[in-house]
C-alpha cells in the first residue's frame, strides 16, 4: 500500500506538463520522420504511404493528407509552364478522394492553364500518380489479395468492415482484374536464385540429385459463352506444376494454369525453359502426365531430354477398363489379369504386354475395339511406363501433385455453383492464384507500384524544390 501511495504522491508532485513534454517530444520526432518520408515530388503517393507505414503502420490519414497538401502547395506555388516558362493560371480546383491502405484522404488538386501553349496541366495528380478512381494502388492490391481467395462479395464485406469504404462487389471485381491485367507467366514464377536455394537445401547429404518434376493436367472450368444467348460451356484450363521431390515430400516451386490452346501451353513451357530456373546439373528432370495428347506433344517439343512418366493410376485405369469388357464372362480374371499386367510393366515388359494383347482372341467387337485402343495407348507411351525402374530411381509414378494443384488453384475459387466466368476474367484470377501459391504475390504487387521517378520533370510544370 505504501508503495502505491508513494507513486500517487510523486505523480501529483510531478507536474502534468512534464509528461506532456515527453509525449510531445516523442510526437515531434515521429512527425519529423513522417514529414521526411513523404518525399514529394521525388516519390509518388503510393511510395510515400509505403514509407510512412514503416514509421507508423497506424498513422492517422489526416496527418498524411495535411503534409501532402502543404508540400504540393509549396512545390507548385509559382507554377510555370515547362514548355514556355510562363506563369500558369489556376483554373479550378478539384477535390480528389484517395482511398488507400492507411485510410481515405482528400486532396485539393488545382488545374492550371497556359494561355501561350493553350494547354491544361494537373501537376498535383501527376505528382501523386493518383489512380483514375478513388481506389489507389495499395488499396487495389489488398482488394485483389482478398478476391483471389474468396468471392467478390466476401472481399467487399471484409474491405468495408476494415476500412469503412462502402465498396461494392463489382468494384472489387474491376480492381482485381485491373491488378491482374498484363501479369505474365515470368512474373509469377520464382527466380533461378530462389529455386537454386531450395535445390541446394534438399540436396544436402543426399547421394543422388533430387528429382525436379513437371506435372501437367487439365481442369474443366465453367465458362460463359461469348455470344449472347448461347449456352454456357466448360473449358479446359491447362496447368503445369513444377516441384522437387524431397524423398516422398513435394516441395512446391511453381504453378501456372490458364484456359489456353495446345499451342499456348507449348509457349508457356518454352517461356519456363527460357527463364533458366532449373539448375540442370543439380537435378534429374522428369515430366509426368496422363494420356492427354497436348501434354506429350508439348513435352516432346520443349523438354525432349527429360524423363517421361505416364501417370500410373491413369494407366491402371485403362487396363481395368479393357479387362472389364474382355473378361465380362469371367469376373475373377479381371483383377487377376490387371495385376499380372501391372507386374509386367514394373519389370519393363511392356512389349510382352502389347504382344499378348495382340494375340488375345476377343469375343465381341467391343472388346476387340477396346483391345486395339489399349494396344495403341501402350505403344504410344511405351517409354513412359517403366514403373519399376522409375520407382527405384525415386521418380514419381502418380500425378497427384498436379491434381491437388488443380483443386487448389482452379476448382476452389472458380467452380462455385451458379458462377460462369468470362475466359479473360477466369484467367486473371488463375494468374493471381498461381502468384499466391508460388509465393510471388508481393513481388507482383511491388512491380506494379510506380518506382520513384528520380526528379525528372514530366509534368509540363516546373517544380520548385522545397527543403
Ligand atoms: Zn506554356
């Protein structure tokens, strides 16, 4: 009790103002730092906000608004036309609302007119690099990040709850697509350095090089038809996933999924190859896929030297399908034959399997057709079904890793009841989801943010430096 009383007494004795002094000294320092961070006109509003957030993530937007406004007013106090050097006349002033990741601000942005050049200038907006609408780049990034994971409605709900901005799902929709527009494959895959680091980590202490797997597969997505009144359709998103096998562990590196043609898919693989992200001397490269023709055509063209694997389960399925028809009268033989055949494949006896199939006497026309199809299938993939050796080499036999990528990247977000997508919109969401799973979303956002412009005059208005 005595201690408490002592504290009370000392508090009363100490004047309030000394506490205030302490507080203000602290605030002064912070204000100073924030004032300097808003380095107009060398950086724009987005960059200023990023800098301010590093000092105080919960900075009062009013404070930033006041500093920005005062600085701009000082910079353009005696605005001159960059072309003719004449004093510019203020025509009118627009109140520009800027919704940002620290809150909403409003700037008074005057427009100028040069009578000699007969030209209008909006130096405030150009200096700040304001977006067209109220929503600024940093806010757009947050909107896109939310909409990539959930519906536009839910993203709008979260934004409204956090920022009290009253944004509609439609606006979140357009912000997200604007953010994804122009994003390319090369921006959403990791760099060669990132990949090398992972390869070296999982290679440590291993006697053989790790397996670098590419897996490809398609996923059907609900697409709104381009013509009015035409029925909706399902289109295939072609996906490729690159990962490393750390023993049986999948170490994800990259995913890229797009609704695209076979040729587009080939071009994507070329793009991945050109990026040189695979340390060829440190890994064993392999490609796994099901029987889809577009996959193997692309692999033969772009990665002809890599080990190729026909998905084991896909292959078993084909064997089973045939056996069911062929041994329809003798159901016990079905699984017996399938198991025997799988053992032969494991022992690299695909040629025997094919010869055996050809010798088989088929009772029905259907069985004969199925047999011929299976022969063709196995002949096409002869070099991809040496499962015994593949397993000993530590290669994957199943394409479960791409199937789960399809589920996470394509299905979860794009297959919702009643939702039909435009192809370009679906592809935009896919790009952003790939960026997210490839851990490249922030890099993507950083590339979109305008860089400091290094004091070049691009305003049509001469800048007066302020200190
Ligand atoms: Zn002029």
